[in-house]
C-alpha cells in the first residue's frame, strides 16, 4: 500500500525506444496544482484499479491534451508499506 495517497513518494519515468535500438529515459515530475510542467503524473482513485490496488489508486498522466510519444511506455516505483 502507498504510504501517502495524496502525494505518494514515487518515481515515474517515460521510456521511448529509438530507431537505433536505444532507449531514451526521462523522469516525469509529479503534477502541481495547476500543472506547471507537462507531461506530469498524479495518483488518484480509479474504479478500474480497485481489483489490483488495495487502495484503488492509479496514475493519471497530464499531457495537456497531447498523446504519448510513439514507441513509449511508463514505469513507476513507489514507497509502499508491506503487509
């Protein structure tokens, strides 16, 4: 479980696979209110996450209406409480 659901201690990275086979990795900041840097992420309740997350929390990515880059994915690590 996340230690804090309002501002969890997480690292979120966007990975983009390049044509030459390399991967460009960029850290994504947590969103501020209002967001000052995009893309950014925030943790929020999501009904579809209730099955896999004990707290029903998922990530939302704010791209200011834009789409994710081609050949990209996100990865995230968060400080959690085991139990």
